[in-house]
């Protein structure tokens, strides 16, 4: 299996379309899709031998990691469930990783904005992927040259060795940054995907789902992140892959 693609999601009605887009994006590479969330998948997907479902009522981070724990691909990546995925784009990324070998990973370029209006994937917007260009990343121990990779493709073995996502963070954002920093601090190199891989029709903090993420960011993830990267002493980047097992199996912010 070449790549495991994780869908931490509460919207199974979107999974069939995502699965079909993924098939067109990976080209001739083998893949599996692991969806995790509270609701069971559609019948169509239950018939697919390279689709698996993990029932989770946890935070997005733990939900992702519960699925990643079962992954069998050489590489791992993920998508939000409101993504449009470009045909052939994942294949282009895998071509790079197959050529470069270990200690290399992909920043999966995407855009997010109302009506898919984001421009983060454009050459002129490449500043976006350097952490220090963002106000919440100007912290003491963040190297000014480090890249961020909110959507990523890592070698799965290396991803596990790096500890995966730190599930003390609820949302898949700040912990993806910390993972990217740990990867780079240990000699890893990022490469941009040759083209935009995905786009999302995203509106910050809109609707009940957006409100849950806002609360998670403001009350847990951002304070924890600032404490980690802006304290008197440098952070100890030693979280383990199994850390997800210590996170709550029931995320009360969402599932009240």
C-alpha cells in the first residue's frame, strides 16, 4: 500500500465524493482511505476493500490518530471533509517522495476561503507557508525559517517516530505545526506540492461547527501552543505516537 489517507469527519455524506476524487488524484499508486467519526459510512463505501471506518466521538486530533494507528501505507496524509481534491495532484507528490527518500515530506498546497476563493496555493503567496509570517507564530523558540504544513504527506514510519499529532491539542492545526517543527529540527526537509492539491469552502467560525473549533482554539490549543513555544526554556519535543490513547474518547465540546 503506497499511501494511507485519513478523513477525520462528522459528515459521512461527503465521503463517497471524496473517495472518488482521491482515486483520480493518486493515479496508479495504491491507496487506502480511513475515515473516523461518530457516524457510519454509506453502503457504497462499505463495499470498497481499500476503505476502512473507525468509530470515534473524540476530538479531531484523537480521531485522526485512532485512524493513523491502523494505517498500512508507506505514506500518510489527510483531508478536511469539505475538500475538493485535484486530479493527479497526490500522484505528483508521491513521485517526489519516491525520488527523494526518507527525511523528506510534502507541504500539500491548499486554499481555503468562501466559495473556494483562497489563494494560498499561488506562487505569489508562498510566504504563507513560513511560520514566522503569521502573528501567532512569532514565538521565542520558532525558527524564522521553519515551514508549516497543516496539510502534509509524511513517510508513515517517520510520522510515527516523530510522535504523530500531539492530542493534547484538540484541533488539527497547532499540533500539525509542532509536528512540522519537530521534523525540521531533526533534519527533515519539506517540498511544496507541484500544484494545489485541494481547496475548501471555509468560513472561519461560521455555524455550530466553526464555533466549536473557535472555542477549542481560544481556550485550549492557542494557550497551550504559546506556553510550549514561548516559555523561558525551549520545548521538549518528545511526545509519543501512542499519546492519542491518553486523550478523552468523548469530546464534550462537540458531543454534548
